[in-house]
C-alpha cells in the first residue's frame, strides 16, 4: 500500500512540475483533473507500462534503451484517453539561459509533445526516486 501511495504522489508531483516547466498540459478542472491524471498515470506506470516495455524489448535492446521514451509517451497518451479533463495539446518550452549553458526554445505538437512531456516526467520521477532511494 505504501508503494502505491508513493507512486501516486511522485507521479502527480511530476505532472505538476511538467505542466510548469513547459506549456501544453491542460487541467480543465484544476486540482481535480491533476489528481485524476496522477491516479491514471500511476495505474499505467504500475500495470500497463511494464507490458509496453516487454513488447518494445527488441527495440530497446537495439537502441540501448533509448526507445523507452516511447513507452512513457504511450502511457501519457493512455492517460489522456482515460481522463477527459486532462489534455496534452502541445509542448512549448520557452528556453533557459544561464552563464554556463543555454537551452533553446522548443515547440512540438501532436505525438512529439507526448515524448517531450514524458521526458520531463521521467527526469522528475528519476530524480525523486534517486533522492529518496526507494526500492
């Protein structure tokens, strides 16, 4: 039970951070949509994503696991299908500039938008799980 709650909290927080980092995620009913999308993303992460990864195993082996973003994008697409008040319409990243490096602005629509947001969500969840060292 603790693992389910942990996954729900981390996935919901990652969705929130992804919606703040880049524009294009729409929560039509506000926090209710965020929590429903977090619940659906948790379910797809725990149930559907391992099945997708198993089906994509040959491509993951050939590309040295770089094709794993596609399974995350498919999971996000399933969440948008399950939760009607949660939509991904585009991926618009305004860019980021510091004295050390520059990240250019990125504008994606349709399927690449799902891949962009799955990248951000994977970065956030990976960082949180690394930070708390959960098994």
